[in-house]
């Protein structure tokens, strides 16, 4: 197993209350997660699971995976 650093952005829905308020509702724009995986394919699978979890927040519009780096 290797350690991988996954970067996912949290993009909020627009509520009309302003960009800062919308972003606070979903947390930091750039979020990093350390995962243990056998290879890149396994790390991507873990990243996808995390992104899916982030999208369960009704305020999250998109949660794109923007990076996967082996540490």
C-alpha cells in the first residue's frame, strides 16, 4: 500500500447570499485527503468515493477531483 494525497474542490450552489456565504456552507474550496491505495487506479476509486460523499451535502453543486499525487 502506498499513501496518496487526493485534492477535491467543493463548489457550492448559488443561493443569492453571496459567494463567501455559499462557500462557507460547503467548507473550504480546496480539500485534501490522504488515502492508502495499491496503485493509481485504487487511489482514483477512493477519491471518487470521497467526492460522492461530498456531493451528498445539498449545498454542494460540484466536487471535482483536481489532483491525486503519490506521497
